[in-house]
C-alpha cells in the first residue's frame, strides 16, 4: 500500500509539473484578435444578423404578394372559411329576418 501511494503521489507531482510547463505560457489576445478568430470560426455580428432577418422577411413578403397577384390574375382567389362568411353567422340570420 505504501508503494502504491508513493506511485500515485509521484504521478500527481509529475503531472502537475508537466501541465504547469505546458499551460504556463499565458498568451493574451487583443479584442481585435479575438473578434477576427471568432469570425474565422463563423461568428455573425448582431447587426449583420438583423439585416439578414429583415431581408428574409422582405423576400418572403414579396414572394407572398407575387403569389397573390398571380392568383388574382387567374381568378383563383381562395374564399375565406365558411365561419368567416356573414351567411354562416347565426346573428346575421336573425338580423335578416
């Protein structure tokens, strides 16, 4: 048991020395270096993301408007569901009598 504990202690000490030497070189990076490295890894700026989202919304809206315009030209405008038509509303039926 004594030799076992001596071996574990020696291993811990050797590991501490090796890790101290390997990680002891503290490399500091400037803010610009950090941002450049982050962009290299794929980080997107918040302002860039907002402009991309706005562009995607505008594209989707223009696509929807184009589909609606095409449907109007073909006279295939979908009717609203029956529950939205005034004839299906019981209040409308009572008032009409």
